[in-house]
C-alpha cells in the first residue's frame, strides 16, 4: 500500500522532511530537468550516481548512502538503482523523453484515477489526456488514487474499464513501481466511483 510522506525512516539523524526534500530534488532532475545541474541522462533515463552527487552539490548535499536510503524507503518507490549501484533513474513520471523499455501488458479489469472535481467536466468531454508526463497514470487501488487526486483539490475517484480498453486494443504498461500507464482514456471507459 502507498502512504504519503510518513515512512519511519529517520535514521542517521536525517529527518523525513530532509529525505522528502532530496526525493523532490531527485524527481526534478531525473524526470524533468537534468539540465538544471548539467546532468546527463542516457536514452533510458539513467544518470551516473557519482555525477549526480558532484553536480547536485551546488543545490543539495547528497551521498551514496543517502541516495540508497531514498531509493529503498521512498514512499512510492520512485527511483531505481542499477545492480552495480553506479546508476540511478526514475521509475516513471518523466516529462522529458526517455525510453523505459516498458512492454505492453494486459491490465486488471478495473483501474482507478484520482483527480480533482474541478477537472471532471473536461475529463467527461475529452477523457483522461496526457499532461506533461508520458502517460496517464492509473492505480490498482482506490486509496492510492485518492492520494493522487488530493494533490489538486477536492478529490474524486474515476473508475476506468481497463479490461474493456484492452479488448479495444488500447496499450497498457506497468511501471517498475506498480503504476499502470496508458496514453489516453476515452470518456466511454470512465465512470465516477465515489
Ligand atoms: C488531469 C504523482 C482536465 C488529471 C502522483 C490530473 C501520481 C485532466 C492532471 C503521478 C484531463 C495531470 C501522476 C482533461 C487528465 N481535462 N484535466 N481532459 N485529463 N487531467 O500530475 O495522475 O509524486 O500529470 O486527472 O501521485 O495527477 O510524481 O498526473 O489531475 O502517481 O511520483 O490532469 O504523479 O506521483 O496531472 O499524477 P499529473 P496525476 P509522483
């Protein structure tokens, strides 16, 4: 289950608040703006940990251990270290072009999307569309979707008939951290779940 920001990782005198700050920084440079610190990502979104530590130092203090701690304890498992620990990437949520080499697969029959009530009219007209990110993000459980929707205001849960979409040849991908991804959810596959 996904919880937000209350993991009990306050080891080595580093507070959860500080870990969250570093996690936000990592999301920023690994998903959206590596050029902010002149960091190089390869075509699959990997950055060198050593380069990240060095180039990030003007903005934030990072160490190998801190990075490992964040990868392991992050509430949504947002990051992945390569097997040798030398490289890091974000599991999903990118706005820059990277190829995560996700393979299409069959989703569960129903998935959920949390959004804010103020977006409902537009979603009913146009369906769920891509924002800045590569995909529309869908959750397997309502609680996770609720947390996502709360970020933008009064939340509402939408139920997506993902099984029917799959039958209708829409592609679905499953990210390394359990988020279902698709390109567009047309309105006919969406119902309001609460
Ligand atoms: C909405 C975070 C109007 C959509 C979260 C959402 C998630 C429309 C917003 C992950 C629309 C896009 C993704 C339409 C979609 N009209 N609004 N036709 N279609 N929208 O942030 O799903 O912390 O790009 O409902 O927890 O909110 O970054 O997507 O409200 O897991 O790891 O447009 O990002 O995870 O917003 O969030 P986003 P999202 P991280």
